[in-house]
């Protein structure tokens, strides 16, 4: 027994030794683990503290942050910096700008607190597009005016070229005739005397023709002077200083018979003297008188309603109070003449019925009246014109000061041209001693009346 006891003691010792070693190692490992755990906890706390600087726990759970986190193409902070750079570039043009500077720049635009920048940009974009549209329309209008001016210049150039070509052609023909004459003179010296004789004969005939034409011209001048004197007597001067009319010196006809009731008269002018239906005459006694408005007016107006060879029946359509139509009274119509044709130049718009609206249609009516009663309407004012009849005077337009609208510029330009043309006609008529009649004076002198 004693022998077994001594034999088992070493094994227990070994076991105890091994257990002690293992316990020590376990203790050491536990200390090391505790030390490492403490370090990790400190590192984790520091990391969480650093993370809270970039995103607090509540912000880390924000769906927008989670969406950036889910995108693995970069870090959340990197994406936020990228978005910040894009926004700052769009606002200020500088990706590295400070937030305070960007905020100050936005406030300088007048943006209210809480107001979104995008609607403001859209409004500015709409205003910019509208301004561009207006500018485009104005450029188009300016281009159109420039094209019209260019077209006028081209027309003028073409006329100049045509004139130069015509002059060149005439020079060429003249030179050809000179060359032909030179050749003829060289080759036909014997015929030169004959040619000179023919030329002398032609010269004498030309002198005779010129003399006849001069005599005819003097005769026409005398007739023209007589007609102009008649016109001067019929139409007072524009200043009212002209002589009053003595109708006995310039009658177009006479009253030969009067209806007892005074409604009808017969005149000594008929189909043979070119009287037409619808023609009207002013009736005068031996003294012509002006009415209250200063217009020369007869004591009655008669309208031709029936015509025979040398007489016509007329209806009395107007009478001046206090006067009576008598046999022997004379009749006159500015347009009508049994012996001559008067030339008229009519310009402007007229208001025959006094509606307050002068129109081109009334001018055509007045021209038709002249032609129907034997007068002639000319296309231009000339020395052959006997009367200038002017419509309503165009208003003088305001000067083009600070006007940039092309449409308004064109409107005022046309008004200025019409006004200048009106004044030029008056001045030209005065220079050529052509009587100038306005609408009222013309209608008075032809016996016009408003028909029901």
C-alpha cells in the first residue's frame, strides 16, 4: 500500500503543474482580451464621436442619407461635396465658393426668405424669351425697311443705267449718221449742192412752220389768258381780295322761261351745247354775292331733268331766302362750258356729304362729276391744268424724336410725305397761276346740293 502511494504522487504533481500553467495562460489571455476590448471600445467611441460630426444618429437614418449610402459609387460625404460643388457652380460660377458668399449672392438678387430660386429663374427665362422675341420682330421689321430702301436704290440704279444706255444709243446713232454723211460727202460730192438746197428748203419750211406755231401759240395764249381771266372773275383769290363775280360777263346760259309756281325753269342750253341730265347750275342776277360763310353763292340752284336740242328743263332745288329767280338771270357751272374743255387735277380725300370721314371713294365721285359734265381729269398738275381741286388737308405729323418702333416710323413717314405733297401742290399752283379750290368752293361753284 505504501508503495502505491509513493508511486501516484508524481502524476498529481504534474497535473497540478499543468493546471497552474493553463490557469496562468487563461488569466493572461483574459487580461489581454480585456485590454483589447477596452481599446476597441475607446476607438469605437472616438469613431462614433467623429461620425456624429458628419451625421448625427437621427440624420444617419434620413432616407436621403440612406439613398446616398446605398449607392456604392462613392462615399456619402464625397457625393454631398460633389452636389455642393454643382449647386455653387450653378449659382455663382465658383465651385469653391463659401456658403456665406453664396447665401449673400442669392439675397442680392432680391429673393425673399423661403422663396425658391427655380421659379425666379423660370420667370427671368420667360422675360428673356419675350424680350428676344420682341427684338427678333423689330430686327425683322428693320430688315424689311432696309430691303425696301435697297429696292428703291436698285430701281433708281436701273433707271440710271437705262438712261445711260439710251444716251449711249443716241450717241451711237448720231455718230453713225455723221459717218454716213462723211462717206456720202466723200463719194457723192456732186450731190452735196442738191442736198444743201434740200436742207435750205427744209429750213425754210421749218421756219414757216415755227412761225405758224408761234402765231398759234400766241392765239392759244390769248385764249388761255381770257379763260384764266374768266376763272379769276368766277373764283375769288385765296385771301379773299379778288373781285366779286359779274356773271353777265361769263354766263354759261340764261333762264328763258319760269314756271308760275317757281318750281321749274327753262334754260337756253340743250343737247347741242353738251348739257347732260343731272347737271346743276348756279343762278345769278347781275351781281354775285357771297354767303355768310364767305363762299360765292348764287341765288338759286337748278337741276337739269329734261333736254332737247337747244333748251333744257330744270328743277329749282335750292333758293336763297329773300331772292327770286327771274327770266334773263344767268346760269354758271365751273366745270361746264359750251365752247371749251377745262382740265382739273384732283388730289386728296374728300367728304362730299359732310359725314366727318374723308375718303378716296368721294374723290372718285368728284372726278366722275367732272368727267360727266364735260371736264377732263388730269393725272398730274401741269401748265395745261385749269383748276387744282384739293381735298382735306393731311395733318402735319409729329417729328421722329425717340421713336424706335418701325411701324410707327413708317406711319409717320407716310403722313409726312402726304403733308409735303399737299403743300407742294399749293405752291406749284401759285407759281403757275392755277386757281386752287377746296371741296366747299368747288361744290358751290358747280351748284352741288345734297340729294335726298
